[in-house]
C-alpha cells in the first residue's frame, strides 16, 4: 500500500464514521478524560502507522547502537519523524481527522506548534517508569503499537478533572482526593486523552516493552496563552504484543 493511499483510506473511513459512536466517545472523554477511538481509523491505517513507528525505532537503535539505548526509553520527536516517515505526518495534517476529534472533544482540536506535534516512544520494563504527570498541550491521540499483557502492567491510569497548580507539586494529595481509573489497552488500540487536565501515567510493568505513536493537539486556550506569553504552556513533562503481527 502506497503512503498517499493510506491517508486516502483514512479520509474515506472517517467520512463514514457513525455519529452515535462519536457522541458516546464525547461522553466518555468528558467524564473520564479518556475515550477509546479504535473505530476512528481502519486497521490498515493503524498498521501502516505502527510499521512506520517500528522502523523509526529500529533506525534510532542502529544510529545509537543496541546498548545501552535498547534498554532505555526512546523518544523520537517531530523532526526525526518528519525526516523518516510519511504516514504519521500526513495523518496529523488530515483535516477530517481533526474534525472528528473536535466532535469528540466538544471544542476545537488544533495543530500544536510544529516542534511538538508527534512522538514515537518506546519504553522497556526496566526503565524508570510510572511517573504521574500532565502534558503541556490539551489533547493526545495515542496509537498503541506494542504493549505487555495486562497481568504484567503497562496499562494506563488516569485521574480526570485535575489541573496542575504550579505553586503546588503535591501529586500525592491529588491522588488521594480523586478516583483513579485504570485502562487495559492492547496493541492496535487508539485513544484520545485530555492530557492537560487529566493526571495520568503508564503503570510500571515487569516484562517486555511498550511502543506508542502520539499525535499531540492544542486547544484554543493553549495557543492564546502561548501567543500572549511567548512561551509554551507549562506542565509537568513526563517523560510484547505488536499490532503489526495482528490479523485484520
């Protein structure tokens, strides 16, 4: 499948998405800060994105050398993704996708400033993991490429309707005063998270690795604040089953 046809396939699929599924996802996002959106993209598109992500990680490892980089978190940023992939940047620029995400979010979902638009991340079980955090921009659309089975950890945990107060960094107080939700995810799952007001983490896992593609989007408030201050929004930065092996 050629790269341009991947986005064409995504556009065609997005045009036929059931509006009731979007309404249900909107309710879930508003309630819990996270919404599963596996229906939003067809398997062939998700598989193409996963294949690009794994190729990016392999190239990164070849460049860095297999040790010790293979045993630490790998973060591949926007510049390298643009240089060495096509599907990920093209899908990010797909307006029908942003329109559907806007329907789920209940507010405009806008492109982030260019350096912050997408990441490919791989984390190993022996990395320093599990730190609770908020993100700098409002939305993240995440494709799970690889993840450990539930019994070994690696699932996502969230605390909805919280906000980073920069004068206070007592995350433990936030955790004890709000319910924590845990979400089992599998390779091939796609979800949208309201990352600026949803405290979240990946639960530490005991074996294997977790690889994801993250597409990051801004709210109107994010961009207005950035324009007025000249700075990116402040937040607490955080830092196997592979979907490419799954049948359609």
